[in-house]
C-alpha cells in the first residue's frame, strides 16, 4: 500500500527520507545538520532532519531506531519510539541517546532513524466498576 506524504525541506540540503528496498516498512531519516554532532556516553542530543511533513489524517508516523546504528554504535532514539501526529507540522527532530561507553559522532547527512506510517484508532474511555 502506498500513501502520499507532503514534505517540505526546511534547509536546502535536507535529504528526503528513502526506503532501502521496495518491501521496507521504514523510510530512513537523515541528519540535516551541516556539521557532525558529538554525543557523549550516556547523553542525548537532538538531531535536526531539516524536513517537515504533513501526515495524512488517520495515520501516525512512528520513529524507530536503525538496527545498524543501535547495534554498532549504541545509539538509538531516547524515547525508544517517537510519535509524530498527523497535525504536527514542525521540523522532525530525533533525540538520539548514546548507550555506549564511547563518544559517538553523527556525521553530516547520516541515516539516523527510520519512520513507519501506520493507521491508529482513537479510543473513547468508558469508566466502569468491573472489567
């Protein structure tokens, strides 16, 4: 299934997310930083992507770690899974946490995370005495 997501580059050199293969569920998000960013052990840094998107109503964008970055460098999103709601229009930023014991560097335009678009249900909560 394919859906159209409108995207605006907020910086001229920002990279549009890409899918690794035709069957990839997640599209790679790239650092939009003009300079490398150093993340100290145990610290978190916000990495700008330089893009904003308009997610269609009824979908949510879920931002996950890239397995290679998590396994090789010990870097993953600080909140484990980021949630981008359909009404958010600001820049996509990824809070990356360094779980390793070594200083890690995020290079200019490096792949930093992946975004998956999925439908969701909004719940109406009904308080009851028994479940």
